[in-house]
C-alpha cells in the first residue's frame, strides 16, 4: 500500500463528508453495497493484495476545479508527471488557458484537466481490446496499457483528450486517479500539489472548503452530456464577452447573452457560453503536404474495402441485371482469377490497416469488445465478408478440390456463400461508418459519412470490374462500360447529396463543426475545390458516355479520363475526411499541447530537445 508520511499535511487527505444519494445525472454515488462480499476485494496495486481502509471506498469520487484560484503554476502537471513517470511528450494532466479582453482590461482563464472518470466512459465502450474498466472503488476508470494495442480509438471518442497515445511505446495510457493514494485516504498527487487551492478532490457532489459552485460547465470545456464527467467547476470572476484559445485550434468561446442554464459555469447574469470558429476568414490554400496524417493507413483501408465490396456486388449481381459478360461461364478463367484478385487486394488492405496500430502484432485483440465497440464490430463484419468472399472464390475457381463431395452440395454452398457475401459486404460498410459517428468529433458526426462510404462502394467497385472485364468483352465492351457507369453515377450523386446536406449541417452548428468547415474553405480551400471538380468532371464524362452515336474510341477516352478523375477525387476526399476533423479538446497553451507549435518544432528541429515535450516519432 501507499506509505503515508508522518508529516503529511491535512490538506492532502480526502475530507470525510456525507454525500447525497445520487449525483445530478441520477446515478447513485454509492457504487456498491458495502455489505456485498465483493466490496472487500483488493485492487492489487503493485502486487499488494491488501484492501484499503478508506470508509468511502465505494463512492464515486471526482475532481473540483476553481478557475478563480488557478495561477497556471503547473504544479499539478509536475506532480502527476513525477508520480506516473511519464515521458516529456505525454501528460495525464495538462494546464491550458483562454485569453480575452483588451489592454488594460485583459483576462485569462486557466483550466487544469485530466481524466474525469465519467459516469458514461465512452473510452471504455469504444476500446476494442477491453483495456478499460470502471471500478466500483472510487468510480475510477482505469486503463491497462498491456492489453492496449494502440489503435487510438479512445483518443478519438474522449472529448477531453484524457487518453494519451504514445507512438514510441505503441499504446495508450491515462490518469489512474492515483488509486494507490486514495486507498491510503490521500488525494491524488495533482490535487495535493496545487499551490493556489484551485484543484481539489473528494466524493462527487460534495462542496469542498471555500467553494460555492458545483457547475459542470466552464468556458472551453466540452459538452458534459457526452460522458457525464465527474468534475465540478467554480468560476465567479467577470470575464470578457469573448475568449480565445492561444493554441492553433481555430476556436473561440462567446457568451451568448441569454440567461444561464443550470451548470452554465459562469456568474449569474453573465449568460451561457458557446464555442464558435474564429471570426473572419483566410486565403484559400493547397496544403497538399498536410493531407498526410497518422490515419493514412485508414485512407487506403476504407477505400479498398469499399471498392472490393462494390466490385463483388457488381460481379455477383450483374448477370441478374442482364450483364451476361459477367457470368462465370462467359469467362471461366478470368472470373475466378478476378475473385482471387479481390481477395489479394482485400488482404493488402487488412494488412495495411494494422499499420495504424501501435502494436500491429496484437491485431487479434480487436474482437474483444463486440458488445460495445464499433471498432470490434467493424473488424468482425469485414472478417465475415472476407471469409465468405474467400469461400465463394475457392468453390467457384477450384471446384476440383471438392470432387469427393456431392456436386449439388458444393453448388449450394457456393451460391449460399455468394449471397451471404453480397449481404456482408454492404453490412461491413455500415459498421465501418458507425466508427465515425462520434459526438467528440462533430465534423464526422453526421450521416454524410454513410453516403460517402456507400458512394465509394458504388463508384470504385464498378470501376474495378470495368478495368478487368471490359478488355475481355470483345465487341460488347461499349455496352458494358455504359451499364457500369450507371451505378457509378448513382454513387457520385449520393456523395454529392451527402456533401450538400453536410455543408448545411456544418453551417447551422457552431464550434468545432463550423471551425472544420472554415478550415476546409481556407487552409485546404484549393484542395477542396479540386476534389469537387474531379468528382464533377467524372460525373459529366460518365453521363456523356450515354450520348447517342458516340464513337467507341471517344467513349473509351471519356471513360479513361473519368476513371482517373474519380480515383483522384476519392483519394483526396478521404484524406481530407481525416485531416479536417477538429475534436472537442480542451484548450492548450502557446507551446504545450499546441498542434501548431508541435508542427513548428518538428520542422525546425526543436523537437529533438526532449525538454520541449514534442514527440519526434510519428506513428
């Protein structure tokens, strides 16, 4: 157990107070009955099997932050780093700030934040490996780095940037509420180290000494309804009408002037706060170099999987719509070869998707959380489609391997595998899109993701089929190209409709949504319009392919240019999908937790200095 010093000051101990029965979200604060035999289990901290004697061991605890008192001394950060021995580029607790007003009436609001050990821990539900557990002891949400394989999905879904992905170690780690100190009755190291009395800790919904407010909102803090975090705020000093971040995230926080809602986190009469993009615009730029990101493997994985699913649908269902050139008996060699080619391409996509993991050799752990994690469900759905496609390919291309079985049984299993694969392919794309419906990433949290993914299925799939079977169709190739252009036009129309509705959605919502749209039209303005122009060009050329009397050579030329435009547009669009998203993170500082400074440090070589706190290695 944690050893308490003989001269431990009184302020370092958790106050023993009587809490209410439930918190403001209606959840019981007493997490387990003290008479339950399971309540006396050990947390096995550092291999110690003893049980702490804290009488409030099974009550939900949480942090209290008084913004009026925070002086940004970073003592809480230092204490946390020393306690957890974190490398310089990681911090379980961070201090950021907002600034507003004009000289001489300048105001600054500091925010110290770590994991909030939420009632609804989205990190726990999203993690495919089940590395997270919410314990009845203190309500702590703990994460096991040894189980984690470094996909980083918890860093996507958490609104507070609490889980920290270490690209060197290849796993995520986070604040553990200092449960070893709690077992001894002590506050976490960060709260005990706070010089200004800004950070405190105790049973949730109880008011610490010298506090008046127990609010769940403060300027710069994301929407608490996403996770129901166990943190309470106090902020009573008057603030300017607008506060800006000092990091490079293009957001500001504006007081809207209406009467404050409960837990608004501001002084009565000041009004509620909302996030908004920075005022004004900026010049359109290309920034093609910035299209590269950690998610590059996912760009290829999603596009290839959608293309393979679409190609199989066209190949399998085409004969039912009169495309006799796609029947197995029409091309007895090319048909199975194409199927095996799809399997090879999908295998490449699956392999490259593991490059997104910090520990690729532990990819098999992705199936561990089918009940909650959309990542686990997507991986399982793609695996089902992959295996059904493989079964259909083997039974179609190598039937001689099953000559010892009745021919009728082999044909039945082959056809059943084909129909099931035709269902599993689109279903896997549905589960794939669910990964990105994340409240903590508002730019993604719209059904346009679904239209984009299914649009890619309808465009890239027929394109793959045309590339192989059109040269084999002899005199029938013009008809085949014209027929395949119809689902491609439908896919482009579906994507265009989704983008139009998505743009309306972004304009109607403030904060990160509008800020991402602003980045799309400025930082990547030229690139965005190039993506639209390529898609529009492809649609126009595919539509022109249906003009009566069009010479075959011109048809082939139109199709070739359309294919290049379509492929380029899809690649650019998917890369933009990942780089444009602005998560609901807490404000950083001018240097620390500032993406702009991190980019500058890597470009200039400052990142080579470990004290700068910028990781050179990017996964």
